[in-house]
């Protein structure tokens, strides 16, 4: 039983297809990188899988069932720029939002939810900022709060949209530690990522995407020069000098 | 000239004045600031009346332009102190308008400047409100004011065309090459204020917003070129004024309200049927794409 | 002046009116703060203006000025206006601010057209329809106020019940979708609440100044707190205070509209918040910076002196 199975997914804004016939299967308990150039449809892929934007064709199965957000097996970390950080709320409150799906309509978060949320903040090293207004957090700290919120969702599969963008080195390390911890707990984590340098260090499995899936599979077999050339086209030329690829030393 | 002709001329002049000014407001996303100014000029007119104790159009223009620019300055100040822009506009215009209404009901009760009139305009009286300027024969005041403002607006647009264009398109780049972006902004706000006052008698404070925004928005759906958009907007403004007048006299209703409504109807037509940018035309071309 | 207040407050009708404006202040303050955070304040302005044709049509159909159907009519045309704004800004290249201004002025124009029809029609008692433009709380009677009280209370309770959902929807709509919340339905529910708060408030403040009741108390409240719950409560309180003082001031003269006075009071509260609020007030910030500078200078002098002793 695979955590996520996508078949023939096509998404179009106006006339242009942003994703075309995308199919892939995600193995359980792995860290999976979704890699591709700008405009390849990486964020769109996540949103379409989670049912946030309409699909033109295709279907998404989560643990062999057609996906419905209500089942709460999936946690989501959106891009940090997607919200108004001046919103009147503090870090703990944002993390508590991750519990809303479990709490249900009309009810308020209780003591247990608060403890759990504090626990999640601790896991990302943010417990001392629990009552801090969110606009007074640094970019990296805001990203950690978002991660803690996803943890509070207590899901089996996590989707993260560019969690490493605009964060400091300490946060990047904290995030990757957390991802590994989640993996050890048997959770599946999909991360949209664009830093090719770190791909082979971070991920077990990659999906190379540019409107279609170019290649997918275990990192050591898939993250090759040939596949990257196909994904990035001419823009890859300057990257070849570095030793980013598997088996290129 | 006949009574009807004067109304049509004044309405058309207001349509041209508002139409050309409105294009820039739409492109610069200042529609709501213009809405705010059209309300606050009421305070400017009341203050001008209280200070000069006369209803001279010249003082009114000055007072309104001053308060109009002041509104833009206040909004800018609040915005730069960290308040989101829509809220800054909302706080400033409601306050200044409220003060205007209070002053009006306290001190200027029995003058021509009554609130209903200021809000809704009364174009029917325009042909009778005559004044004599210099060597000219006696002409309707609204006609003279609108002509003056139209000339000023046209001069500004012709003289500063490329500055207006670049500051509307890319203000940061404009600032980088040394165009005084803020000055251009306040000049435009001054134009809006004067246009509003001059159109006050014919259409009133709130409906002037329809005349400012609707023709420009319709023209925006028809063309991609700024100069053509300006001309189309002026033409549509005139068309709405004329159709609005005849519709109003046919149905026996408020002329200014009818002009605003016709403006809305014209926009609705282009919203659906404009070539290329209309909703239905877009759908049609999509269908053709699918068939081929 | 005390006597005037006492006399006017002793009057039973004035008490009803005061109760009415307090409740309106609360409901518009509460929903206004969410609208503010959703950047929908000016949509509120458009809804208020756009309620005029609804009011006129209802009056022309019924031929009498009874509050409940008028409010329903106002709400329908208000909702229609929000629908038009969303349609224009999502299906064409017209930006949202232009769409708001356009819908606002055209609906209001249509309202004026219908208003002239109303004043020509021979049916019933049409006096007071004009009050909708500037708000005349003094014209409220007991039964009106009871209706408003019910509506305002209902709105506040629904907002309280949906607080958690509205909060996450406002802060992070994508995440709310990811949680499986029916975001489209919630958006519609919120807009309906907002439109209801507006049409109920129009009685006291009038269509033109209604925007102030949504924006000014909310933005003032934002200065005093970083918690959404407290901001909403404070905004309701500020709205209520504005309602009370505005109503009292407007009773000093005869025939004065209540709306402008309520708005001026609300703006006064805003100025106080802008200047003196702890943490965020401009004056408070300035004094703090001054103190910090002084301390730093002092430390600098001490250090220099310390060095010179060595």
C-alpha cells in the first residue's frame, strides 16, 4: 500500500497546461524531493494533490483511497510568503491551528491541544518564543513555526513547499534533523526543493519534474546528469562543474 | 442655446474630464483614493464657503483641490506609519467627510450648498446658474468651470504624458531615473479634486466616481494602448452622459443617477462582449482552440 | 451640558436609540476587524453604498417603511454587489480596487434613480428613506431596536462560534483548505455576516459613512493588542463607545444626523490609539527611542570616563 499514488494528473490555468500527465508513486517512510526548474509546476503539483486547485484530469490516491482532506492523514507546510505576518497572533496560536482539523467545528482547543502544540514548538527549538507576536520572528523562526504547525497536525504524510527558502543555516539544519526524525517514525515527507547542491544529502527518493515527470526513483539511480539535463534543459550548463551529482566524483 | 443643449454639453464635458483622468486612476490602482477624494472635497467646499462667505466657483476649486491633496497626504502618512492602505483610505475619507457634513449642517444650513445636492448633483439647474466672466457673454457656471478644468487637465496630460505613463507603469524605475514620482502623484490627485468639484453641480460627489472609473475601466477592456484608452474613455464618458440624460428624461428620474447607471451598463456590456478581453469572447476563443 | 445629557438620557426613546447604536457599534466592530484583516474593508464600503437600490426596490414593492423587509432588500443587493466585485476582478483584467469603486458608484447611482421614483410614487409614508443616506438613529423606535438587537446579538454569537475557523481562514486560506475546511462556504458565510452587520448599521450611520464603523474601531483596536480575540472584543467596545457618544452629541442640535458624530468619535479614539497605544503608538515609540538614545549616550560617556581613569 503506497502512501501517495498519482495517475495522469493534468492541471491547466487558462489554456496552458501547468502539469501534464503526471504519474508517480511514493514509497512509504522516505524523504522525497520534488525537483525541477522555476515554472515546472512543483507547487502546483502539491496543491493539486491536496485538492486545493481543480484538476483537469487524473486522480490522487492516498493509502489506496481517493484523497479527501477531511481524513487528516496529510500535513501541509505552505510557502512562508503566502500569509500576512502582521496578523494579530502569536507562535503558539499558529501551531494550534494545526489542531483545528482534529478539534472539529465550534469547539475550542483544550489543554491537551496546547500541550501538544508546545511540544511541537519544542521539537523545532522554538518553545521560548511561544508567546511572541509572529511578525517579530525572523524568517527562519517563522518557517519553524510553520513546521511545528504541520507536526501538530499529526499526519502520516507531509507536503512541504520550499521550506528551506530564505532561512538561516541553523534553521536549515534543524529542519533536516526534524525531517529525519519524521522518517524514523515511519512518516513520508515530500519536499519541494530547488537547491541541487543538497539534494543527494537530503533525500532518499527524488521526483524530477518539468510539466511532466522526467524521472523518479531512488536518489542514487535517478539524480543523474542525463536526467537533470532533460529536466533543466540548457540552464544546467553552469552546474556541471560542481560535484552535485551522484557518482560524479 | 436651448436648455437641453446646455445640459448635454455640461454632461459631456464632465464625461470627458472624468474619463481622461480616470484612466490614470485605474492604471495606478488609485480608484478607491479617488472615491475618497470625491467625498472629502465636500469639506473643502464647505471650508471655502465659510472662509470666503461666497459661493464663488474659483474659491471652491481652490478649497477642494487643497483638501483633495490633503486627503492623499493623510492617507500616505497613515500608510507609511504601518496601516494597510485600504484601511488608511477608509479612516481618512470617512472622518473628513463627517466633519464636512457636520460643518454644513451647523453653519451653512440655508445656502445653495445642501448635502443632497452635493452628493447627487442637480444638473437640471445648471443652465440657469449663469455667471459673467471677463469679456465672455453670460454662460452657465458649470460650463465655465468644466471647460477651465478640462483645459488644465489636458495641459497636464500633454505636458507630463511620458511622466504619467512611466510612473503608472513602474514607479520604482521612474524614481530611479529621476522622475519626481510623489509630485506626479499629488498633481494627479489635484486633477481628481478639481474634476470632482467642477462635476459636482452636474453629477454630485458619489456619482462622479462612476464617471471617473467606469469609462476608463470599459476602455481598458477594449485596448492595450494608453493614448487610445484615453480617447475611448472620453468618448464613452460622453456617450454615457448623453444616453443617461435621455433615459432620465424618458423615465422621469434623477439625471445624475441615470448617467451613473448607464456607465455601469456600458461597462457590463464590454465586460461580457469586448473583443479579446470580454468574458464571452475569451470563452469563445477557448472553444475554438479545443475544436482545432 | 450635564443637564442636557441627563434630560436626553432620561427620555425612553433616547434610551432605545442608545441601546441600538451600542449594538450596531459592537456588531460592526466585531465583523469589521475580521474584514480588516482579510483586506476587505473597502468591500464593506461598497456593500453599504450598494444597499440603497435594495432598500428602494423593497420600498417600491411593499409601499411602506417597515424595517425588516427593508433590511432584507438591502442585504440582497449588498451581497449582489460583493458578487459583482468578485466576478469583475476574477474574470477580467480589471483590478479589485477599480471593481470596488465601479460597483459602489454604479449601484449607488441606480439607488438614486430609484429614490427619485420612490419620491414620485404616491404610496405610503416615504419620509425617512433619506435617513438611510446619513443615518438618523433618532428616528429609531422600540420595535426597530429590538430587531437590531436580535440581529446584532445573532451576528456576534455566530462569529464567536466560528471564531476558530474564521481565524485560520483569514490567516492562511491555503492551510485552511489543506485542513479540509469548506473554505468557499466559509467565505460566503463570512460575507453574509459582514453584509448583515452593514445593513443593520446603516440605520444609525448611513450608507456613506458605514465604512468607518467597519474600519476605524478595528484599526484602533489593532494598536492595543497582538491577539485576534482581544482585538475583536476591543473593536466591539470602541464601536459601542462611538455609538454612545455620537448619539449624545447629535442630540445637542435639532435635526443633526447621528452618523457623522459617531464617525468623528470613532476617529478620535483612533487618534488616541495611533499616538498613545503601548508598544505601537507613535508617541510611545518616540519616547522609547529618546530614552534608549539617552541611555546609550550615558553609557558611552561612562565608558569614556572609565577609559580616561585608566
